[in-house]
């Protein structure tokens, strides 16, 4: 039924407790008429080497913001991957998602001087190749939920995109996506425990699914025992300074406001007002800065599953070494492929359609390479 397809995602129950993420009963298969969208930065390793961390993360988060705004805020499953993003949409939303993706690819090229590769892959094509896309909804807090993916379908779609299949061309020059709510005003978050560890763990080729599940569950249970489960966001929220480092990207993300210089001035003025409000803890109408920062902490997506485990952890060097030892052993048994990357800080890119709502989401990555560097390590190790 078409109607059942359209309301599919909202009907998936939200689960709490990240340690449950490998329970197959939590995941529902995408309807046959849905489409998977994938996007990533071409040669992100070079951009990372040039220390363009914020630009890379802004591009990945822009995919989520553009599609969300194109769908008028309707819920749909998505996952942020650092240098890209993946999502799925119902048939009624496909045309809008296509336009938003193409416009975002153009904006990334024109305003960030990066190349964003984008594709839309029908779920029918994924299943015809022997993979699947199943979706769960994890609630990190009472404020919101975000998607987890299993079945190997996202990995298939990403590989197909990189082969040039199902590709979308960028929109015509000058096309601007609606990136309302996208910002990156917070400063990087230094490690409080010694290491910010980017973790990427995928199943090895032909790995036993049950063995892979046990490895992931073992890792997660161990991490859950560490302070705040390794959350890299400080309890009081990320540092906020003026002027913020990400002001240029936020100005370029604005659709309206005249020439870039005028948009910079407008964003800078608002950032100054926000800095004063947060620094002094001023309540503005019904907006309470302390409550908002608490929600920022709770809503951060520092751990997720999209055919593999992704985490940005603030941990001790000893825990980082222990996790690597466990992964070395699992890789030696042919169960996993993995990449780890250590750095001294994490970073946040925010998508806040409204500060008056509690469901704003905050994308976390390592501040010195993050997921992209962990993926590079994984590919090098797999050769």
C-alpha cells in the first residue's frame, strides 16, 4: 500500500540503550518503492590533509539539512558520515530529495570549493544485488531519535555511487539549497580523558553475522562502562567564543540577505547576540540557554550504526589501546575490518531548524581527520 509506505518510518518504535543496536528485531526493511540517497566528498583525504575539517563536515551535514528542509521537516531516516551522508525517502518525496541533492552538490562546489558526489539508488536495485536496507530508530534522549541502518544496502549504494552508477549531476550554477538551521558556531571540544578516538568497524567479507554481532556488542558494552559512555561533548556544552570559527561557512549557507559581505555581517551580528545570551545565561522569551545546551549534549550523534559501527569517543589512551587489541583479534579471525584515528579534539556541526524545539541534532566528528581518516586507515589495512 502506498499510504503504508509513506508513513513507514514514523511507525518504527524508538529503542533506548545503545547496547541493543545489534538486535535484528529492532530493524524494519525499507518498503520496496523507497529510494536510498548517498553523498560523499571526492578526495576527502586531500581536503583533510589541507586541514579543511570544518568544510568537509559542513558539506556532509548540508545534505541532511537540504533534504530535511525540502521535505518541510518531515521525518525520514538519515545518517551523517563525516565527509558525507546517507538517507532514504518515500516515493512522494523523491523529486524534492533529488532537487535538494543536486542543489547541495552545486553549493558545495561553488561555496566550499569541494566536489560532492551524489546518487539516488532504488531499493529494488539494492535487493536485486543481494543486499538489503533495514532501519531502526535510536533515541539518544527523550528529545529525538535518529536512524540506524543494517543489511549491507548502504554499503552497496555507496560503492555503486563511486563507480559512477545512479549519479546525479549538480544543479545549474547559482542554484542554492535551503540550508536553514545549519550552523557550526561552537568551537572544537578538546579531549577531557586523553584521546578523541574515531572508530569505524565493518564486517569482513563473508564474515559470520553472529560473530560480527558479538564483536560489536562486546565493544559497546566495554565503552558503556567508561565515563559518560565516551561522549566527547562536555557536560556543559561545547565551547562558544566570539567571533566563531565557522562564521564564513554559515554566511555562505544563507540563501537570502544580499551579497556575501552583507550575509557575513548579518551572521556575525546574530552570533554576537547569541554569544552574549549564552555567556550571561539570559532567558529570551521562552528560550532558556541552559536547557538548550543540555539538549545539545543529549542530542549529539557521537555513535551510530550504518552497516558498521561508527563512534567518536573521548577516552583514555588505555581504553583506546584495549579497543584496538580487541579489533586486532577480531580482524585476525576474519570477522571485522576496522579503522581507528586518534586526535586531540572533536568538532560539532549543528542542524537546528528551531531553537524553540528540542529535536535539534548535532553531528559529531573528530576535529583532526575524524571518520574520513579512520576510513583511510581501514582501506589501507584492507589492501
